[in-house]
C-alpha cells in the first residue's frame, strides 16, 4: 500500500477500496483529484483483493468525539431558540442515544471528508438535524437520505436516481454532494449560518430575504433575516447538537464510544453480484447491510454503475476470503428493455419469465402495464448471460401505465389512463436545482431501538412553511 502510516491515516475515510476484479488504481486520493474517470468515485486508497489484504489497513484508535470537538469553528448563537433546542434534546435522552448510536456507522467517514475540505466539524453533525442519521429517511416533500436531497437538487449534483439505485441514499455519494453544495453556498453567502439556511430554505430565498433587508436598511445576517420557522430553528438545532457533543454530561447524555478509525470498508464492484450473496459471503445481518447500502433498489449490484459495497470493517476481510472460495455465478439477474407497452403477463410471456416473479422483483402493481422503453429486471438465462450494460445501469427507468377498465369494449373510445413513473430517468440536471434544495429537511424520527433504522419512535413534529412535517 502506498504512502506512510500518516498518509494511510489521512485517507482512511472509507477505509480502503477493494476490487472484486481487475487491477487496483495507484496514487493517493484527494477530494479534488479522483483516480477514476467517474468524478463521483469515493475518495480513498485502493487495495487489490488478489494480492493485498484488508487487514493491512492501519489507523490510530482514539476517541472520534475529541476529534470532532477539536474541529469546532462556529460560534454559538446563545439565543433563546438555541437554548430551547438544547432543552428539547436533553429532555429526550433515549431519542438522542438512538440517533447517536446510528451515527456510529457513518461519522468517521463524514468527519474525514469534512476535515479534508477544511470545513468546521459542526457540519459533520448536520445529519442529526436532517435525518437523525436514518439512511432511508424520506420526507413528504420527497427529500431523501442522510442529507435529505430533493430529486432536482440530487440531479444537479449528479446523484443518479433510476430503477436500480437512488444515490441520494448512498452514504458516500450523498455526503460528497452535500459537502459540495454547502461549500458552494458558503462561497456565495460568506458565512456558515447563512449557507446552512440556504441549504434548508434555498439559496434563492435567502438572497431575496437579504435584498429585502438591504432595501429597508437592515442587516443581512442570519438572525436579522425574515424566514420560515423551520429555517429559523435550523442552525439553532445544529448548535444544540454541538453543545451536547461538547459537554454531554451537562445535559445528562452519554455519547457512544466511537473510535477514530473506519467503521466500514468500501468494496468496488468488478462484476454484477447479488445482494443476497454479498450478505452471505460477508456474514453480516441483512439489516446491517441495508443500513450501510440503502441506495440499492434491486437484488443485484451492478458493475457498470460505479457502485460500491460498504461492509463493516471486520467483515470486509471475511467477504474477501469467502469470495476467493466461491466458484458459482455471482449474479442471477440481468435487465432488458421492454420494446412495446403491454401487461405484465404479456411481457412475461414475451421474455419467457414467470409473471409473478417479474411483477415482484420490479415492484409493479397488478393494475399497471409496462410502457415501451422501460427497463425490467429478469432472471439470467443462457440466452441472457453477462452483466447489465452501462446504458441500462445508468439510464434504466420503469414507466407504468394504468390498465384499461375491463368494461372498455374493443374499439370503443375509452378514457386514456395516466402513466406513472416507477423511477426517474438517469441523472440529468434540472434548472435552478441548486437554489431549491428543499422546502424542509425531514429529520424523520425513524429512531430505532438498538440503533436500527427501521422502527419508528414517536417525536413531536412541527409544520414547516410548506406543510412538510419535521421532527424537533
């Protein structure tokens, strides 16, 4: 592995990138110089599974919370709103403990990326406010993931949203995009509190609020702007988490022990591989896999989509060893493009697959037909071998059409049924997406016992400026 121990420590944000096949890249990583043509590639050193071992990676073991505190740069506001948020959190230690426990999977990587960009480490705490570190959090406004990206803003930052994956939920890709976005906003507004307000409310709205204040001869800082309550409370909420991390005992909170080394390892996909097989070979619970890999929409992970598999640090080596011994096919699924609009039963007959399987694996309701041009997942056969193509991996979409009523006679004029899109098409940009991140972040209180992200806890909600509910 290249570089000294110091360099290995610097780039242990992901831990390493292991290749399922092919040769490892050489050279050191930085946030500005990716080693792959795909600029969305994660920032870490690579290790070749054929001649290197996962266990070779070294990083110092010390307290991550100390590192986070040492990187605090933002000044507390000490306003009644901030004090109120601290009181709210300290009165709910169980909720705080659950979200803190969930964060243990992701915080090291996020802190590494924040440090590499020389941003204040308060930014690494933002997912507490946005999603309570629930990776599959979804707001009623369709914001998604740890960082709560709206669909349009996700496309603006090249987060693919298609039939196979939604990178707004991807831990690596969404973190990279969120930090890009926050740096852009900081450059635009000149302060982190205004950048955060713009991340929550939209850059256009913050600019308009500043112009109104300028016209009235008023200051244009965060506390002086007129904004929705949800945005007004946004920075105070982040500052409340800052206070708790800074002095947890003062608020009756016990922070989980977090060592200053990677929780997960990112493994590059060299050939299509089934999700079930990855879980089997890495010997981890299914819930743990999905907590680290929430972006996958299908039971197969694609080699032609620049996807990575995140595995708990200790289990990556188990996966490596078991993969060497595995001699059967890695994937049992492929994808095809439907050439004409037809029912699931008709498409299944055309494709030579079971209709129930086609409907189940593609999530198609019984009342819907498949539109021509849609991409569907089907079992691999001798007639359909090989990995899913780059074109389908990057642009696959599933577009559905409501079936015509049974009483619509053949040849009669019947009402045209509206179509529904099962997935967005690829990652094309949307106009002005960067100025409309979302009307509200979710912070969905899908807090879970034992740090799981699948059970819901009851927490108070407030209505935002656009009717989107958000936890306190």
